[in-house]
C-alpha cells in the first residue's frame, strides 16, 4: 500500500506518518519510484503500536523509538525489552529530584516486602519523587511521607493491590511461544494496561464517592 | 519573599515561575515596587502543587490551571473538584477515537460490576481507547478485545485490584474537616498516587519476572 493508504488504515495523518518515518519510529517502505514507497501489514502494526505508545502511553518520541528498537533487536531477551519499556514509562513526564530520605524509604519498603527489584529500577526514583512531592505539599504540622513507617503506611495498600495483578500478568505471558510472537503484545499490555489501571481506579473512586456523604 | 526566593524554595527556575504567573497558574504576588512583588507561603504551596501536577501527574498547563481554579472556587464541592481532576487525568495524553464496540463493551462492563459512574465519566472513553488500541494490535487470528466477554476477562482482575483500594482512598478523606483543609491533599493524592500505582505495578512485575523462566 502507499503512504496515503497506510495513513488511512491506521487513522494517523500523512504528515505524522512522514515525520515518524523521518525520525526512525517507522521503518522505511520498499521504494517503488522516485518519492514513492510500498508499505505492508508490518507497517500498519508498527504504526498502531507507535500511536498507542505515544498517545495512550504518553511516551516521548525518543522513548518510543527506544522501545521499538528493543522490540526489533531479536537478540534482546523479552525480559530486557520490558526493562526498556519500564524505563520509558518511568521517564514519561520528568520527575523532579527526590530527597535522599524518600529514596531510602522506598528502598526499605521494597526490601521489607521482599520484592526482587534491581537497585537501579527506574520506578524506584519515580516512587521517591511522588513521596517527595507529597511531603512538600503536607501542612507544616503533618508528618512527612519519607520515613520508613509513613511510606509503609501509605504504599502498602497500593502494593497489595498490584502484587496479585502483576503475578497474573507475568504468568499470562505464554512460555510456549517464541519471543517474536509475544513481544509486541507484552509491550502493548505493559503500557496500555497501566493507563487502564489508572482509569479503573478513578471509576472505582467515583463509585465509592457516590455512596458517601460529601464533607461540608 | 521575592520571586528569586520563591524559586529557590521550591526548586523551580525563575523563568518557569514567571511563566506560571503569566499564564495564571500561580496567583500574582503583592506589588512592593515597580517590577517587584512579595510572595508568601501560599505561593510556595501552590507552586509545589503545580509542579507536581505537571511534572509527576503529566497534566498539561491548561488542565493544571483548571484544577487550580477548581481548588480556589470555594463554592465548588470537593466531589466536583475531583471531577475536574479526573477529567484532567483522562485527557493527559490525547487518546485516539475508540470504536463504538469498545465504548459499548466498557459501558456493559461497568454496569455489570454495579459501579455507579456517570455516563460521561471521562475514564470511560479512556478505557475504550485502550481496548480499541489493543484490538488493533492483535494478530489477525486473535479475537478482538471489544466484546463484553473479552473485556470482562481482560479488565476484571484490574477492577478487582483497584476496587478495595479506591474504597479505602475515599474512606480516608476526613469528613470532620472543612473542604478547604483537605482539597489540596485530596487532589495531590488522586494525581500522585496514580503515578505511584503504575510504578508499583512495574516493580511487582519485575519481581515476578525474576521468579520466572524466560521464554526462549
């Protein structure tokens, strides 16, 4: 198919498709004539994935390209592809520096839960940034949320909510299929279901607010 | 304090503080001289909140201003402030159009769960966009994730993970305090803990991957 057909098939404007080609987010098509190229079903899939990463997953163009490069590197194990995806998600939206207290409290929290997580896992810094921001927003009288006890109190319900979920997600990745057959689905699931999880939390909050009297 | 001191207190560059003042994200200080103004502790709090909304919550400047305006409108009940926050979070990152099938499947899913959620809750469209994207990324042989059964199968574990969490979050908002005493904390918690939830899910995934053999 031609670029205009690719554009229509996925619903991405031709100018955006051309830009994705230029910045290397989409592999070049097969040249057919001067200024013309042929695109196939793999371009449709990739364009859909890129769009989902950027528009729904809120990844930057650079982060999306790193994710696509990791998918295309057939020598990179699935686990390492997911490492690239996790880094991209942690970096989506810069997060201001965390205090050393908050970073240490996150490390203590994860240690006590017994979670096997690399020391440089990007989500550690992301969590520490959240705790630092919450501490900064506390009233002067309120205790900070960057001590081990305060962090355990705050984060435990969230950790307990996601732990069985993550176990099921990891267990749900088929072991009898080759890396190339699952990698795109696993990447898409990791990115898109984080968005779905946030949306469902807000819907559940709305539901529970509906059953509660408003404070005056 | 002066603008330079406000900037240092929160760790936001003076040029950014000036820009926030210009676009109305931060209320003007009290004029003290030509081109000089005095800022106080309320500016520090607001600047911290704005920074958290934008940098950690990934809200746009427009969405952050709508959230701040809602906080400052003392006549707006807390529940309605949260409606503004939920809309801002759903809109963070445009999401491409959902198919009617995906939208209908989300509505059916929420109905069957018995969640009391407004028909125009912005997270409905967000979920439908996720399902539409996942369906588009499926292999041609795989069933779409926009039928009621497929959506229930996919989303139920996520809904079950967040439901008790959301119940605890809503129950944790004090009823014995005035709106103005809790509104900033509730807004910050809604936005920042969504980010924390995603980070914890990824850490739990890493933990569970560590206990699993890599598919070849």
